[in-house]
């Protein structure tokens, strides 16, 4: 069930009721490497450190019915300050709008036109 509104290994049920994402919503699981980061010298910089605006990567686990450019299992770049969190079965996910996603990284996009390798 990984098509429109599908999930990749996540039970989309709130208790006993099924859940379907609507419109342009994208449900993502933040990547663990997005929290703390290391300097070139190996010093751990906590996610709470005040630095310039830093975007984060997340893995897409579900998409709404109107999402056109993002698919389940893509990796997306988003602003962690502009997000809504939701907890499903003890796991915290981030709910975004498709327009709030800054970039998509996926094998299916390898058409040689971007010039970037993430």
C-alpha cells in the first residue's frame, strides 16, 4: 500500500480507526542525523545551538491525495521551525505541506539534469 496516501512500514491507524492524509500533506520521519551535528574537528554541536537557519532531512512515510512531486520513501529537505508534530504508536512524525518542502532526493530523480548529488 505505498501508492497515493500509502505508508512505508507505518501503521496509519489512530487506535482502531484508519487514517488517510488529505490534500497536499506529507508525513515524514525526521532523520536521526538531523538533530546533533559535528564540526570538522569532531565537536558535537547540539540541535539547540543558535546558528544560522539550518534545514533538516526526513524520510517520507505517507503522502496526501493531492501531492504531485513527492513519493513514499523519498528523502525531503524542510525547515524544522515550520512544522507540526504528530505521534502515532509512540513514534513522532512531522506533518508538512508539499509547498513547505525545499528539495526531494530520490533515485528516481537521477535524470542527470540537477548537477547536484546529495
